[in-house]
C-alpha cells in the first residue's frame, strides 16, 4: 500500500481512537492517554520539517475540535513535531537511518524506540498539561499528571507496536 494512503488511514484511525475511546478514559484525573501522537512518531524519516509541522497542527486541531480544548493539542503536537528532528539526530544510529523506513520497534529495536518515544511523549505531555493549567501553582499535581499519563501513553504506544509490527 502506498505510504501516503497508510499515513492518511493512520491519521483517521488514531484521531477516532483518541476521540471515541481514549478521551473517555480518565482515572482520577491523573491518567490521560494520548495515543494520537503515534501518528507523529511513526512518520517517515524523510518527511520534510514543514510538512511534519503542518500535519502535526492538523492532527492536534482534529483532536481539539472533538475535545473542545481550544488549540491545546494543536500547540502541543506542533511542539513535539518541532523537537522530533532534533531527537532523531540525537538518537541517530551509527550508520544513519535506512532510506524508506519509519521509526519503529521493527526497524530499530525496543531500546531505541522506547527512548525516542519517552523523550517526545514527555515533551508533548509537559507542554499540554502546563498549557492546560497555565500556572505553576499546582506544580506537584501537574508533574504527577505528566509522569502517570506518560507511562500510560508509552504502554499503549509500545503495545501497539508489538501488535501491529510482528515479524
């Protein structure tokens, strides 16, 4: 299947899962899974930065429209997309990334994918939750939300990789 078609389907499916299922999961206000960011994480390495930012904006905006969150997800997604090339450069493998591959457990292993996701998910969640509260008054509560939501989101992202990309 064409890479563009795969990414369009991934975009629609992840937004649907986020809006229809995951937005309704909130355990004591601390666990908020955000699986839609998997779309940004799995875009091909060759994706131009401008396109990465535009796609991330529309991804976040799609979630915002259905979640009534006034651009918070759009801004957090763009922030994450902005950091992605720097994180990929920081984590680059010795021989560079193979042409035509995507960041995944299948291509680069569990350890690499876990570090890649961890850094970007923490960045996304930190940006999102600090915009949401827009103050540092409840810093410990916000940090707790960031940590717990990051762990929950990471577990969903890793599980999806093992389910979708079996060898």
